[in-house]
C-alpha cells in the first residue's frame, strides 16, 4: 500500500508542477516556457504536462503489471517467460537514464 501512495504523490507533484504551473510559480515569467506573460506560461506548461502526465500514468500502470508478473512465484503461480527479460531491459533503461541525467548536471 505504501508504494501506491508514493506513486500517487509523485503523480500529484507532476501535475502540480506542470498543469497547475500558474498556482505553483508566482513569476516572473520572462524566461519560462510561453513567457513573459503568466497566461502564456501556464498554457504552454499545461499543454506539455498533459500528454506527459498521461504517458507517466501509462508507464506506472505497465510497471505495476510487470511487478505483478515478476512476483507470481511468491504467490505460487508460474512467471510468464517475458517478465524477466522485460524487467532487465527496464532496469538497464532506467540506469542509462540516471547516468545521462547526472552527466547533464555536471
């Protein structure tokens, strides 16, 4: 149950920082996407955050399904063949993403 609440908190944070940008950031909007006006910045952030939020929700749904299939042996069921290779590819992709993100910061 804790995992679901942390996913929900992450999704709420993403919506607040994206779609509800005008409430979260009070300005100035000179260098923000869609700036220099508040309406333009809010519209561009909303337009970018809506598909990103839908993609994140779909990714979370897929990861939860993969986790359910990976944990099947713990419930006494058989694991599907594709679950382990898919989990390894996801772990590799996540590792590469973190490395690229950290290199961007340096």
